[in-house]
């Protein structure tokens, strides 16, 4: 089966590529750039990729609308596929995804951001750089034990965060589009209850998928409802939060801090007000990076490719999910 791995990023490139090449019956090419992908796309039957910008996704999708396309299967390594959902993947293509493969690593990163802010690590690093032994202001020091965390989203990532949060003694509540109760959390409410839940939380972690109903869900009104001094972490998508309103909430001290692995826009431009906001930690969309995540992505991609080879990808149900 003619297979192309569009490895846009260094992360997991070698691990996933090796796993794909080990699948019997697969002829695998690894490409890095969009032009390279577009060149191979007419003869590609199985495509492995991460999400892309809407503009890039539209270029890919435009090629896939050809009635004589060879492509039968798309497998996504990323936790989301917002760009391709916006572009509109043509019918008749089986779509699978490495659901949950990145969740443990993203959950670790979310807790790392939260602890960094709660324990005033940025202040300590600033003092260390000046060789100064100065204790952080006691008013800014937090503990997780006995506090309440609100998860905005309770998918694979949300549940992994909840498991780790409970180990720190946090009470974990959540809002979710499907308010099914889950063993990992103490209470689950529908997404429409967000404004009622925000004042109850010492820590708010956004990890829900970006969709029309969740874009800007943590906007100016929602941030104003947060408990004074609350800490906000976003490991979902940048579009979940109104970035300008967040910068203002940090500048005024309404929020005690924020940790962002994702922003809107992304990358964050140099003149954006978030760069000047106090008590803010930004990481450049790397929450999923880690050796364990690489291995899980490789297994998921190789498993789907093996299934496609075995079945000839014939009769596969579009948008099916891996077992």
C-alpha cells in the first residue's frame, strides 16, 4: 500500500516512520513540507499526518476532491484536527486518529504549568538569576491539597489530568458537552453550566476540543466570573480563550496566574499583550512531546496501516475510530 507520512514536525518523525516501514505490504515515504506532500498525494493510498492550518488543510483537501484520487485512509497523529474539519474532509475516506495517545503527556504538562504558578517558580527563577535569596510573597503561594479544580472538557486528556490532580488532594469537577459521570471526577455538569462552576474553582484547566460552540468559551464574561486569584491553564486550543481579555485579567490581578501551551493567534506575535502580562507561563505548543507519546503514536499509526493493508482499505467506514 502506497503510504505517505507527512511529518511536519521533528517530534515522533523517526519513531513513527520506523513503525510504518515495519508494516508488511506498505511502501512508505516520509515527507516534511506541504509541496512534497502535494506531489505525492495523487498516488498515496494511506496518509499519516498531524493537523495543519486551515489554509494548508484546504490545499490538501482540494487535491482530494478529485474523483480519481487514490487516497482511501487518513490517520491523524494529533489530538485534534481542527484545520481539516474546517476544510471539510471529502466523504469516502476512512479517518482514524490516535485518540488518547498524547493524553498522559499533555496531562503531565498541564500539572507542571499549574504547579509552576501555584508554587511561584517564576519568581524563584528570577531571584536565582540575580543570585538573590528572597522568598516569594506569601500571598502568592498556593497549595493544591484541598483546593478545587474545574476541568473544561472531560475527554482523554481531561480524565488523565483528573487522575493526576486527585493524587495532589484536589477536588476535581468538570463541565463537558456530554455530562456523563466519570470515576475520575467528583462532579460533571453540562457545558452550559460553565458560568455557575467558575466561581467555585481555585484552578481552571481548559482541555476541550475547539468547535464553534467552544470557541471563546473562556471570554471576558467567563474570566470575570472566576474566583479572584484563580489560576487558569490551557492545554486545549488557543481559540478557547479570549487572549486580550486574559491579558487584562492578569494585569489587573483578577486572575492569579495563567499557564498556556496554546494561544490564539499561534505563534503569538511579539507585540501581543500576553507577552507583557504578569504571572504568565507560555510554552510553545509542546505539551504532547515525550518519548512515551512518541511510542503510542507509532503503535497507533502502524496498527491502522496494518488494518488498511489487510483489508485493502475496501469498504472501510468513513470517520471510523481505532479500537
